C-alpha cells in the first residue's frame, strides 16, 4: 500500500512525502503514488508504551488483553509492554510468563511484550525463563515484586544479563514508614524524599554492576537532579498524569487522582517540563480500576492513560509547548531502542509498517464513556485538545479508523521481544 501527501514526523523533524509498505514492512520513503491521499495529515511512527497494566489474567473486570489493546490502538499505541505485578498469578515464574504470553496471543489486537517480575527468591525461575526484561519495586505495593533488601536487589543486578534492562519502581520503604508516623495524607507519605532515596541507591548499584536499568515514572525535581549524574546504562520515563496534573487536582478528583507515585507539586511538574529535552520516554502507567473501586472506602492506586496520553502530548506540541519531533522520539524511537525492539519505533526501510495518521486541524474531547478501556473514566474528562487520531496501521494493516473504531480481530497482535 501507498500513502502520499502526508507530513512525516520522525525524530529528526518533519518531511513531506509518502511511504510505500508491503508485507508489513516499510519499503520506500519519499515521493510515491497512492490510493490513500493523506494531504494535510501528520504521519507518526506507531507509538510504543513501555509501561502498562492490562490486568489479565486476574482482574478482567478492570481490563483484559482485548479491551486494553483496543484502548492502545485508539490512542495510537501499536505496541505495549505489560507489567508483571498485578496479574493473578503474578508473572514471576516461567510457567506464569508463558501462560500470560499465550493468553495475550489469543486476545490482543496490538503488538505486545510481556515483562517478567523479580521477587526475593525467583532467581532460578528467571534463569529458566530467560526474559528480555525484568521489573521490581523497592517499596510495598501489595505485590510479591517488592524487594526492600538491597542485597537481594544487588544479586538480581549481578545475575540478570547486563545488556537486558531491569525496570525499577523506586520508592524507599524506610522513608515511607518514617513519614507515615508524621503525616496522614497519601501524597506526603509517599513524597519526593521516598523516591529520591530509592533512586540514589539504585543508581549506586547500577554503577557498581555496570548494567542496563530503566527507572519508572520519574516525577520530582529531586530525581531529575540525581539523574544528571546517571551513567549511559540508565534510561527513565515520566507519565502523562505527572506532566499534565499536580497536587491541586486532588481537590477536584479525589481518589480518581490516586496513583503511585502520587501527583506532585506544581513546582515538580514545572521541573519535568523544564527538563523535557532530557526526558527519555513516556510511559502511561495505564492502571485502570472501576469507578466503584475508586469510590470505595479503600480506593486503589492507578489511573488509565492509553487513550489520552498521545492526544494530551499532541495538543502540547500543537500549542508550542514541545517540538513535535520530540513526540516521535519519546513515544516511538526511544522506547524501541531502550527495550531492543529492533523492527519498531522508526520510519525507516525494513521497519514494521506501524503508523498513526493525525489531523492537526481537528479537535479531540476526552469523554470517559466513549473510551475503549473497560473502566470508562479518565481524570482528563472534558478536556478539549487540538489534533485528532484518524487512522492507525499495524504491520501494514489498518487497525483503527476514526468513526469506525477497532478494525483488528483478537489475536492480530504479536509478541515482540
């Protein structure tokens, strides 16, 4: 197939022309003749989300691999990386990893990567499974992936192949325990100090072991200062909710804004925007819960984000808050490089024909009841944004069209490693 007359958004800027693709791969970039005229549209590489929680298996009332990957395509994400901790069983054994991959293969409509978890004692399971990435927490999160003993963390850092990334949710349990005796409000208990303490320890271990480490959801100015001295083996992400919301939103949203790490101060949010050129990538940390769960007496942490991340970021670009080519880097090229997805993330010959076509002159209004995610709510409800996703292609096949919805069938998504 051929697409012509579009503005192609790559990591080096925007060029005018077209793309020829066949058998799922990009064959030519430049002047082409075509049956699909994309005049006036922006063409982005398919987006890659390095951090999602699709709740499957275990909590299909919140989300599953079909609804979650439908949400991904509607949001422009053609590849997602699912986290291991909130599945049941958690993805900490070879058996659980293989069963989850098989489940996703039957249900997913976008491409996917299943991440394995590190626990306090699953070294042999990790060796047998030989996953391409790991994940663990350094503070209590009701998950067996919580490791507070830094000697155990050091062993994982030493034994897991150094070229493969280990993803870390860095909050320090000791700091959290201390602050919980002084404060009662959640954002203070899990405040910036908890994240900074944990990050400093992780960065020290990374230097000692000289391995690949990925830091999840950076959200504070303190963390940004520590990352200035990070080595080349360190990558990091931030989330749309930390870029577009802060502690002032708690009064409006209540538990619907509760997440780990919490929303931060306006000053921390401003620091993220100020350091945008240092940012490696965006991870939505898509973590849906039902409205009833959020309105309960013990609301869980987590915010849905797959369908709203790209529209929020695109709006920021079209309003001059960031370069549009940076969006291609943050959401496509950099995640692919960090997690060794060799055929993804770029508009280049031989790469997968994953594209997102956007009309910059239309608008998007976020409405929870129209989202594909099973939870049917968003903290960004009612926001009117510049730009609108019109069509999404995955490996050369159109999988989403504005006004028609998801065109792919369950099982079209493939596992990527």
